[in-house]
C-alpha cells in the first residue's frame, strides 16, 4: 500500500511536468485527483488493510494528496504566466503610439454665462448676495406687493411645499432676495446681485422649464434716480454684448417696481436686420427692471422719503440660448453629453 502510494505520487508528478495545456491539465486532474481518480481509489482501500498499518498508510495518502494539489495549483499559475509572456512576445507593445485622449470635463453653458455676469456686475460694484430657495408666501409675494388673490400671481405658478399658515414654497423668482438683502444691510446703501435657482409649476416645453437660474440686482441709496437705472443698464449691455451694442427701453409692469421697464438689446446675430432668433424685430429682450416700489423699500426697512433704488432681473439661461443659438431650453437639464460637449 505504501509503495503503491509512493508510486502514484511519482507517476502523477512526472506526468504533470510536461503539461502546458489547460485541457491536458484538466485531464490530469481528473485522472489523479478526481472523485473516481487514482488517489481516491487508493484511499478506498485504506479500510481493507490491517489495522496496525492503517495509520501510516492514511498519513502517507494525505501527504500524497497535498503534494499533488500543490503541484496542480503551481501548474495552473505557471500556465497562466506562460500564456501572458507568449502574448506579450507575440503582440509587442508599440511605445510610440499616441495615448488615448483623456475626456475633459467642461463648464455648463449656464455656469459660464453666470460667471460672465458675475464678473461684469462685480466690476460695476455689485456684490453677490445669496438667499434661500425655500421661501414663505409672505417673502415671495406679499412683501413684493403681490397680496393673495392678486391677478399678477398668475404669472408665477407656484410649487407650494408645505400648506402651513406660512405657506412655504419654492421661490418663483429671486426677488424675495431684495427684501432679505435690505433687511440684512439696513441702514447701509446696497449694491448686490442675487443669483440662484427659481422654480415654477409649469408645463415643460421648448421655451419653459420648471427650474431655471435668475440673476436679480438691487441698488438702494440716497438720490438714486431713473437716470441711474438707464445708465447702469446701458453700461451693462455694452459690457455684455459689446461696446457698440444698441439698447432700447420699453415700459412694462412689475408689482414691485414703479416705473418698470424692459431692456432690449439690438440683435447681435443679425445686427438689427431681422432674423429667426429675434423674430425679425431686430431686438432681443434681455431683462426687466424698474425703480424699487416705495412699499417694497418700506418692507425692507428703508424709508422711501430718504431712500430710493432700482432693481433688475435677467435669465442667464435665456442669454445663453441667444448667444449660442440654442433652440430648446430642455437641453440645459437633459444631461446629454452630445449637447454639453459643444461648449
Ligand atoms: Zn436677429
């Protein structure tokens, strides 16, 4: 029995050494280590041999089993290693090949536009003042001259998120930031821009989204007049759209400014001749603005007998759409790389 086991080990190891093929290795494993293999057959006979020899035979059988398993594992590794070396030799590395291009991240077109706006307004002395996106009905509407049931509310379809007494909502515009800025900075003069996301409960179409960024601006001081508003808006348009940008003002209405106006800039795509983007008017609507309503000044803590100011609001997304001729507002939040990689 002991001789048989030693013989089995020697035969198995010498049969293993010339094998360099996975198929043959598997056949070897079945032949010697398999459930019906040579070693298993020897082990079955252990019960039949005399008791006094059984312990020594069992010990040797285990040693043979371990030796064969160890040799088998080593062979598996050796075959893999040899296959790798062969493939490296057969397919030499060409170290002169250019590397694969690395995909660079880029800034979102709205981010780029926002940063450009921050820079322009910063140069003109306006600091960024951030306020919350979750507001109360009072802040978002009432303190801005839009009481409950006022028809102007139809312009701001609203996401109410808690129907408590305060009526908590997602701000529909950055204008509540005017009240917050005034209350934070009273009794000092103010020159701030209020950037951030706004939300409206609307149908999503090519021209309207439920979420969009806005940049509001507010200046409050002594003796600020309508001429200051006109001059500041004209200067902004020149810095944003070029030294020779032509602007025009149209009367408009917002509940929180009086008087109110829209600023149009001459279409920078067709230079006023008329094109699809400006709907053949030659003009593009850029922002809304006006003199801060006395009630709003008062709600912010400023006495309208001593203080005056102007406010304006613009949509960076709309400006980006005009600049890059983007026809559908839904691209901005679509996360489509084919769109984003163009910027
Ligand atoms: Zn045009």
